[in-house]
């Protein structure tokens, strides 16, 4: 059990640095991006009971993306978009040291259809940008904390997008 706690502590301390290093190197993948879709993964039941819904998170994120100058694609439109880019949001529950504690890891990634340079006909979705969102140590899901962490990650995406797409 102490090894698990040590690993989680290490992730908590290092995750922000890893996330910022990754986005700094990968923000070029946002150059020329003009449209994106949003996919919020199913949320843990206790998170939804606390009042966080996929629909509300999707609306919030889409509104911020529009304000940043991105066109938000519907599910039917994404198939016709070059690269079919979408922001993927996930909230994962990780059991903690005691029966009543959990860690909530929040992830925000941009997925795009990419090709292998050695075999161009081979296409697949890959993460081309990942936002820094360190795990949250909570004994119960807190709506404000979860929403804040997601909002911070979306803000980082917008900053990186605007940095390489200045008009």
C-alpha cells in the first residue's frame, strides 16, 4: 500500500512538469487548426451525483473554444474535417489509501488522425497535444475542483493554440 501511495505522490509532484514539457514541444501540432470537436468521456457515477454532467462540461468547453476563434464541429461534421481533430476529456477515479478516499485524475488531450511516414496509407488517431492536469486528492468529488482543473487544462490548450495561430 505504501508503494502505491509513493507512486501517486510522485505523479502528483511531477505531472505538471511533464505536462508543460509535452505541450511546449507539441504545440506546433496546433498550427493551422481551425476546427475541433469535443468528446467528454463518461464520468464516474459519484462525480455525476455531485452535479458534474458530460453535457454541461461539453457546452462549457465548446463555448470557450468558440471564444478563442475555433469552429466547434458536430459529430456528423468531424468525419469531413482534415485530421478529424477532437478534444478528449476524461475524469478517472483512482482508489486511495483508505476506503473512503479517491484520487481524481483529469485528462485533456487533442486527438487527430495521423499517418505513418514510413507507410502513408496507414492512418490512426493519436494524441498530438496533452494538457497539464495534475491528479486531485479528494475524499469526495468536489464539483468546483473538477470543473476548475478541466477549465485550467482548456485554458492551456487555448494559450498554446493562440501562440501558434496568431493573426
